[in-house]
C-alpha cells in the first residue's frame, strides 16, 4: 500500500471540520486506505456492542480498535484502519467521529489562550501519533456528541475544550517508535512541491536499494540541500526516514499477510535478513517473528 495525501478541504481559510461516520453494512470487511494529510486528525471509535474487530496502523505502530479508542494523528503521519463487522444483526452502534483541524488555527488559539500552553506539547507529540485513556475518551465522546445541532461558533468552543482536555491527559501514549512530521508550508510553494516529490519517490521505490543520490537526481537538487530538507521538514535524516518507512511497511505485511519473513524483508528493501532483523528490533523492541505473533 502506498500512502496518499488526503486533502481535507480545498479552502485556504479552512480551520477545522467535524464529521461522524456510521457503518451500515452487515459482516463486511473494511479498510481505510493508508494515507496522511497536512491537518491534525482526532479520531474516536465508538463500538459499545462490540460489532467491529480490527486494528489501526499509525506509522510503524499497530493496535486494536475497541470502543472508546481515541487517537490523534499529526500532519504527515501515515495511518489507516482495517477490520470487519462481526455481528450479523446490525445495531448501527459502531461508528467513528473525526475532527480535523489546521495548524494555523490551533497556533492562533495558543496566542489568544496562553493558559492552554500544554497544547504545544500535544501537537509536538502528535508526530508519533497518540492514544488516550478510556476515561478521557468517554469525556471527549460527550463533548463531541454535544456539537451536533450547535451553530458553528459554538461548535468551535467545544472543539477547543476537547483540545485542552487532550493536552492535559498525562496517560496519553505515543504510538509510532519514531516521529513523522511535515513542516507547515503553503500547498502551492516550491518547497511543498519538492517535499511531495520526495515523499512520492520513497513511496514508489522503498523496496529498491535507493540512496539519497538517486533522490537528488530525481529532484534536481544537491545532496546537502536534500539533507537539510529532511532534517527540517521530517525531523530526521534521509536514511532514518527511509528506514522507519521500510519498517512501517514491513509491519503492515507481517500483520496482514502470511508471507515468509525473508520475503517481507526483501519486499521492503532489506536484502540481508540479519540486517532486517536487527533494524526491526531496534525500532520495534521485538523481532519480526514476535511482532507477527502479537498482531497477526
């Protein structure tokens, strides 16, 4: 799967968006495509009757989706959900609530509301993806449920309250081993277009033995400029970004297929199985075999 960039809104003035999705299909397989976007995404899974069985993928992390699973994805963090409905009689209780919000909006919020200083830490940590406590998820569920029917300016107040609650949750846990970041730049800028091309190149050729020289030739830029771009916009070197991307793809294959581990390594750009095992354990703190046993 290649992550694609999802555009939440085309309007330049976009600040935030609230949506609720209900699954009405009986005993169906469901997969939300592997994607990322420039906005932050807060997603709440509600499944009181345990009608859904599945997992979320966030960067190089995989976890179960249950009732009151509450996750925050930062800009640039690839994510998806996959699973299936497991009850023949649809009670229509399984649904998902999502809030997308733009960086410029929450930046302005911090200026006018300095007491909410913990929001900055929340946004920084969202580069890893965050999961929140069940108690907080229930509180957020109540707040988001109150949004429906309100005028937009009152909805904004509820979303601000949600963000403050998230930022105060000391039980929040990071998901991905390493962060995924996109520096906020204009969609039409030359810098953004170059970042997009770099991301696409890695997505297309991560299974090959690519080097930064190959990327530079494709983007018509010097190696020193490419190194600076990755450090500035992804918060890591080219080699570290490529490694975590490959390990993330290996996690997908280990969790969703029965391919031999040697073939998983080969398909994700590791030509040496010993090197694959070493780098996988370095990032995931477990071997590929242990990972598959835990999540597959």
